[in-house]
């Protein structure tokens, strides 16, 4: 099947049996588009992603992947099209980093099949692309949290998905690796992959998102291009702090971008 990674939500209500976290979410993610989800802790971003992935049943509304209802996809079909990077993962077994990344190829293998030379080539290429080839023989459970996150992203990329869902993919990464991941998101989108990711840093949306979905109290506050959606008023509304959104001067290589600067109030000294 030639799937393209188009995701569509229609009036989705999601949450847990005794707790609704989001209502009436409607949006579409097209091939090659990057959609960033912003919202405070507890607004249901992770639960939304788990519902999109079929790990939680919708409480109302519909989810479509390539114009097919989500419940009509087999898990094997779904795994060949959709990749997922969770927010955090410790791991319990002493697999090497190379073995964890190679696990991303299992969606393309038959039952009891072993990875082919091509599967190994794909995994090795991704290890180099994400800059973790030097960790290939390290035990996954013994590397740092940031290194584990890069390994999980590499595993998802090894699936060669058409839709990639990343839940706060840069949360445990240092500044340099955050830039690496965001640049990789942009590169993947240019290849036609649909990207859905969440973050607490609105600057990241300015860096790589085509559109931004802002969630507040389980509802869509706004949805649109970053320059239209990420405003001082909207950031105050979802995070409860004053933020100044300013234009950066021309960047190296041309182009401009906005950035967000929280307003820090320093009480006057009484000395």
C-alpha cells in the first residue's frame, strides 16, 4: 500500500474513561508539513498523541490516516507508516544502541525474519546522521538521557515512516543536539514526511514548524502559521506569563525569524 502520512482529526474528544482532556479537536496534517503542538503541562498533549497512535481509544469524533479510519488499520500496516518518539524511556534490557536503532526495521520484516544487509545499512546511516555512531556498541541503559533520546529518534527514523510523531523530542537534549534534531525535522519534512511534535519552547516552532496548534484547557486556542499564532497575548493565555515576541535581525545566510523573551520582574531592593 502506498501511504502518504496524511492525518485528519474530526471533532476528536480524547482522554481517559473517567477524565476528558480534550474536546472537539479538528485539524489536518498534510505530507511534508510540520505541525507543532504548544500547551502547558496537563493540557493533554501526550494523551492526544497516544490517541492519534491508536494506543488510547477516542471518546468521540474520528481519526483518519490517509483517508482511512484509524480503526481500519492493522497494527502491522500502521507500524510501516507511522513512527513514534515518546517523551521519556529508560529501558530494561541491555541492548546496544545499534540494536535499538535496528529494531525500527522490524516493521518491515516478516515473522522470524532477520535484518538484511539493507536494514543494517539504513540503521548505520541514521546513526551517523544523528551523530551517535560512536555510541553504537554502548549499552542503551547506561548512556545519558539525552543520548537515549537521540537513540529513540534514530529508531523511529529507521522505520522510514511517512508520519512521525514526536512527544517533546528535545526535552533532555543539550543546545547543540536540540538544533540537530530540529534541523533533522526540517530535512524530513522536505522529503515529504508529515511531522507532528510537541514542545514547551515556542522558539522551536519558529525554527521549523509550518503551523502551530495551541491547546488550552482541552480546547484549541488557535491554529495557524507561527507568526500569526505565537503572540504575546496567546502565550500569556496558555502559560500565564508575560512574553515579548520580537523580530531577530537578519540571520546568517539571509532570512529573519522571531523569538520569545519572557518578561522577568525583579522586585525593587529595599536596602
